[in-house]
């Protein structure tokens, strides 16, 4: 009767109809390209491993499990009506727990072996080593606790399953056990939190020091704009109302420190020097992400942020370490900021101080001829031989 009701179930009928319709749509989508043009094997593989395929497979597995469960239930009820021994579900569930434990542990081991290589690359900054140590310690403790608790959880479920020849022991309370599993985790978590707090405080509570290299990083859809200070080592002010035309960063040339600012297409930084990135966005929230330097911080419109770090490995050294002649450090955007998000990145080059100084000499000023014409610059006059002064007609 139960099996008959299952077959007559309207919900099951609707579900099968939905799956059948979805399967037909997938087949039609697969057949359509074949009628018009040849589809490569890679394209076919990607098509069949799409989201729709996996959703369909998941639903089919769920339906299969439900049907098998119903059939087993009907079989169990039939045995009871005939006076036969009922199915020992306690043993079945216990064996299921044991199998799940073995498969789960194997899956965790496989994840470490296969996907462990997908972790972050070698740190190329001073603070990156500290964050890696903090992560490794936390991860190691977590893995140990995970293995112990899973073995205890599924092991107890198997060995202490319900049986007719024994009764469960009523054990309502034990002060010693309560203290152990409360105090030990509290101590471990307190140590981790305090350790993380002081590490993060060391990284972020930095003050400006003479000799720091200030670089402006401005994000907009879908690019990063870089601005370097000139000989005065000071960046000029910016204002959002000045953004327009060739002055796409809104640099304020009423500030004399802006006269020698430079624009760059590549983020070039010297090894062993403290770099301060002054970060802001012009439209939506972006995020400066440089994985090799363990650096990620949001670029927010109207809210300037910054991050200071010291690179320790040059690009040439990292190429040798990775044995990859095409290796480059990269600056990504880690916020989904629009349809061109995937293309929002800049090459980062870490060079020696000498190479950095030579590179600076080759950079063009932000105040180029087009911008001078746009701002109606009347002239550039020397000011005590140290800096240039711009006279604006507007």
C-alpha cells in the first residue's frame, strides 16, 4: 500500500516531470551546436559539467534514495505483518556511521594531498611570514581537533549502538568532564585570539616614517590607476570634483606637490623598502588583492584607506624559485565589481633599489601636454631651482 501511494504521489509526479523537462532542455542545448557547427571535445566536456548537469544529478540521486528508502520501509512492514524478525535499524545506522567515517577521513586526506597544493604561494613580504605562521598554527590545531572529534563522534555511534542485550547507562552530569572540555578550548581559543590580535596590530598600526614610498592606487571600472610622487617624494592632493578629461584622478594642481607626480602602468616597487599604498575607488567598491604579499584591503569610494608592507623577494628571484620565466606578481581586484571584473589587474614588479631609481627616471609626469592644454596652463616657472610652479588661467 505504501509503495502504491508512493507511485500515485502528485509531488513525485511533478518532480519527475520537472527532471524530464530539464533533461530534455539539456539534450536540446547539446544537440543545437552540432546542427550548426562542430563542437570540440573540450566544449562538450565543459557543457556536460555545467551547473545544470550537477543539479540534475543531485536531484536524481535524492529521488533514488527516497525510492529505495520507501521500498525498504515497505519490506520491513511486510516482515512484521508476517511475524518475521524486523530489520535491525540500529545495526544498519551504526554500520552507516562507520562507513561514513572511513569515507570522510579518506576524503579529508585526499583533499589535503590533491588540493593542498592550491594554497597561497610563498610569502614575499615581511608581514606575510607572520600571517602564514598564524594561519598554520590555527590550521594545525583545527585539524587535530577535527580528527579526534570525528573519530569519537562516529566511533561512539558505532560501538554504543542500541542492542537488546544491554541498556544505556544514565550519566546525567560530571563536573570534571565539564571543566575539561570547557577550560581547555577556552585556553586554546584565548591564545589564538591574543596571538592574532597582536600580529594584526603589528601589521596595521604603522606610522609614516621618512623614506616610505607613497603610491596612489585608484580603482574604477575596470582598471587600476597608479600615481607616484616626484623628486619631492610627496603626492599632491586630489579632489573628486576635479575628475574629468585627462585629469581622471582629480589631481589638484593648486597643490605644488602635484606638479612632479608621475603616472605609471606597472606597479614597480623596490625590495627591502617600506611601501605605503594609498587606496581609494571612484565608482563602486573594489579590493586591492596581492596574494604573494598577503595583502588585501577594500578600495571604497569617498573613504581613503592604506596599507604598508615591505617586499622581500624580487621578481627575478621569484622566477628562479618557481622555475617560471614568465612569472609576474599581480595586483587583482577581489570584489565582483561588474562584468569586466575579471580583467582588472596590474603587473607588480619587485626590483632592486638601483633598478627602481632608474625606472623612476623613465616615467612620464602626470601633468602631460594634453592635461596642460586642458587646464590652460600659462607656463611652468622655476621656483628657487627646487620645484616647478604652474600658473593656471582658469
